[in-house]
């Protein structure tokens, strides 16, 4: 008999999240089934007993997967089974990973695999906000060392009110959408997008989310206590040499500190640090270094470098490159850098450089998204590339990694709110990072803004971004917030806090915390300092280009949008697409049509105005309602003995009867000189109310010939009437006279 343990979490509005363990996946180190209405996630954790030799980091792997069967769907493709992980699933993996990773002990190096699978969904509740809670609960019920529990929630502001874990439909009305991960006491992760909100509003949302997270964490603690998993497994993954540790610190700290406060460039600093380590290693033989000693020296040196950098900042306010805590590195940018793209820009901040390009396309260039719960088209795309040469690494580039997808998504969320509503173009931004020492995602936001304005995209307001860091000690009692952090400050510091926004407010944020004890006071100060940095960077952007170009580049496609009645969509497309394909062949324009909110939206795109005008004229002709007495220019389609059929509007033919061709009497249509293919002006004179057939006239547009005028004397004499009785008059043979 299976007796699972169940815990219920009340979100405060009648909605219940259920955590259950002991029923499914019992051979995993930890497994928890999470249910929320009709959504069900299964989270499992499996950890190796020992660390692999030479591993000195946390080898955590998080996987999030959604089954198409969860929503009663078949996967696309020929195989009809789930394939590679989607971008959406990768982004959820990163959300969970970034919250969990800091909570593992520093000296725990065994491989840990966390897998979260969505097995059921009703399409209303959003599962990504539940993945972090499920993963943490699986770790909580396992024996894997973990300094949790934690939980993640989505908080959205809808009509001015915050709501935890809204539905898909509710989220569409939100002006703030953020994910918050936290433990019972501390915020660990924040990520989301906003429609230009203030720093205070963002902080209020984080606090609101934390209150619900506390309830979720308490439920997991109760689960651990009931299962008896509060005590975790013992492990020993590091072999240390305390004598060597102290020797490294004693002999190298002062030298490293001197380099850390020298303000050298990244390359100079790296070479100086390498020289210090090389000099220290020279006292050992190759045989000694061939053992674990070389790895231990590297580990202890890393700790020395970290402490020296942090002490320079906290004690003297001096950073690795010589800046003060609030200083922004030198910035230069240039637009219209490449002649081929529809817009381009280079943005350089210190030793970080991004080259962004903009390509404008039509509806046919939209990205089709076919995820389990998301079936839509995306008109604004942003792709981020980070080649190895950006950091001087000698290795090949093999496809797009999770980091690139995550950084690109952050920049995409930052810029998307500024794209004009109902913008007819599909936009693709490519950001290629050419140098990196600091936040390249924020450089992508800045270069993307410049490239959009260079392309002539009428964005609402320019967006800038900045990455903030933190150095703290004594649980945040002594701390320094760093503006525009370097790569080493990110690696050796306690926080990576990215904020993007316009002059009116924040559009996106991403924050990762690596220490306990981050107070709301520190968060508030970091946001205020980030605002100053954003405004400074925004000023540099506006020095390069103050507003979007008035027009697109000459080689960019032109698009005109026409709105037509819903009932005319079929007429424009034609049977089997015959009409729309014919118009595209004749004009050279690209025509797309779709129904939106009960109306037809037609986009006509071409590289020249003449092609667009020709296509628009044809479409307007199709959707036009013929009016009696209106004059049209038509084409003779066929000649008949009784007249000619003329196409006076696209898809609309009318009969030009032989009697309506000319004022003079015609025996044949050919006498008027008409032939198939001729273009003539006609007037619509009648519409048959029963059949709907159109009657045309050409003679109605011609001047009527004048009647011959003669004087009375010139007229021939009228023959005299015969003066005979009626009975004596001659009778027509077919009409005998009446008597």
C-alpha cells in the first residue's frame, strides 16, 4: 500500500498548490509531484555519490521539458515525437538553475541532475512559475546537500493590482511580469519585463512575491521534517593542504593586491596575475606539480585574488580598472556602420563591444512558434551571438548555447515594449559580440537601440542598459554597489543585476544573487545607482543619434497596409489563391492577408513604390462596391456576336452590349474596332437585381451626334393624301381592312 505524503499551499485566493512525494519515481534521490488545478509537474533529482577527479565546481544540470500530450497535442515534424529542447524550455532551465546553484555548498562537487517534466496542462495556468518550486521540493525530500528550500513565483501587475501566478489570459493585460526566486529569508533571482515602471514599483513587486514564497518554503520544511530529510548526506569532495593555502596567501596576497589596485587593462592585468602564479610555481619541481599541488595552487590563488579585489573595493573604493564604484567606462558608438543591412550600429563600452544589425521583412518572415502551450507568430526577433574570439579564446564555435539564448532573451524583452504597435514590418536584430569584459547583453540593448533608430524604425523611446555588481561582507552590513561591472567583478562578486529602461522607466531586469543577507535597502540603493548609470549611457546614445531616421534606407522593403472588410478576404485570395498569386506575378509585390479581430489586414510589400501602387489598386478594385453611373477603366476579356465582356474591376465582368458600344448602329462588334485585351472606359448603367449581372455602356461616355437641322422650305413636300373613301383604299394583304 502506497502512502504518499502530501502538503498543500494556499496562494491566499482559494487556489491551492499540492506537493506529493512517495508515489512516483521512487528510485530517484528525490521526486515530487506538483499539482496546480489541471497542471501537473514531476520533478526529480539524482546526484552522484562522489565527485569526479579534478572537479572544483558545482556540476549542476537542470532540464525542463514539456510533453505535447500534456495538452492533448501531437508534436510537429515527421517523427511526431518531442525533439530538441525549445528556446522556451531552455529559458525555464536557466531560471531554475540560477536560483538553485548558489544554494549548494561551495565544496560540494558531485554531479547533480534536476529534471522537471510537465505531464498535464489545461492551457490556462503557466507552468514555468511552478518549475522552481517543484525542483526545490525534490531536493528538499532528497539527501543531497542543499541550503534551501526556495521557491519561484511569477508576479504580474494587472489593472494596478499585483497577482501571484496569473493565467495566460490575465498576463496579456499586465504591465509588469517578473519571476522572483527566493529562500525563506533572501531574494536569490529576479527576471522579467515591464512597461516602463519605476524602481519603487519593481521593489514593491519583489516584496509582494517574497511573502508568497515564504509560505511555499515553510511547506517544504514541513515536508522535510515529516520525511526526516533535514539531515543531508555526508561528503568529502575536496582534499586540502592548509599549509599550502597559508603559504600561497602569505607570499602572493600583497602582490595580487598591488595589481588589483593598479588600474591596468584586462590584458595587462591578466598577464600580471599569470606572472605572479608562474613565479610562485617555480619553487616546485615538475613532479610535484604533476600531482594535485598545481590544482590546489590554482584554487588557493583564486581565493587570494577574490579577497584582494574585494578588499580594494571595500577598503579603498578602487576597482580592478581603477574606477570608482559609480563610474561608467568610456563609451563610443557609431551608426550606419554596414552598407548592406537595413540598419546597423557599433556600441563599445570599455572592453565590451557589440555590432548590431537590423533586417526588416514582411509577414512571411515571421517566426512560427509551435511550443506545447504557445502557438503564435513573433514579428520582433533578437539573436545574440558570442563567438570565442570575443574573449580571446582559441576554440571553435559550435552552435548556440543556453547562455546565448538567455542573454538574447533579456535584450529582446528590453527592446520589445518600444516597438510601435501594429508596426507592419517583421524586425530581426542580430547582436554579434566582438569584445567582452562586462555585460554584453546590456551592450546588445544599447547597440540594438542604435541600429533600430538607424533603420528608421520609429521606436517609442531609446533604451539603455547597465549591469550592476555587489561586494558585501558581514551579511550586507558593509557593502559597495558597483556600476557597469567587469567580467572579473561579476565572477568574484556577490551580485549580477542587469537593468534596462528608457527615460520613463524600467523595461526589463535580471538579477542573480550569490550570497545570503541581501537586504531590500541594498536592492533599493542598487536600483537608484543603476538609474543614474542608465541615464548616463542613454545620453551617450543620444549623442550618436537623437531620434530615429525619418525614413527607411533606400534598399529596405516598403510596406503599405490596407484594411478590408472580412467578407472580401476570400475575394482577394481567390479560388486556390489564384487571384492573389496573379496580382503578385503581375505587379512584383508581395501580398499577405490575415483576419484580425473580424477585419482583413492586407500587407503589400515591394522595393519600389510603383509595384506597391499597382497591387494596392488591384486590391481596392476587388473590394470596391460597384456603383451605378460610376465610370471605370476596364479590359476587354472576350468578344461575342451580341457584345463584349469587360473586366471593369478586378474579378468583376460586365456586358457591353453591341447597342451600347456606339451611337451609330453596328452590325458587328468588330466594326467598332474592339478586340480582346483592349483597355476602354465604360460606365456602369445597371445592375440586375436578380442575377447581380452588370450592364455597361461606352456610348454613354461619348457625345451624342446632333440631328440634322434644315429650314421648312428645304424640306421635301409631303405627298398629298389621296381623297378616296376608306373602303376604296388599297389594303395590306396580311392585314385586311376592317369594315
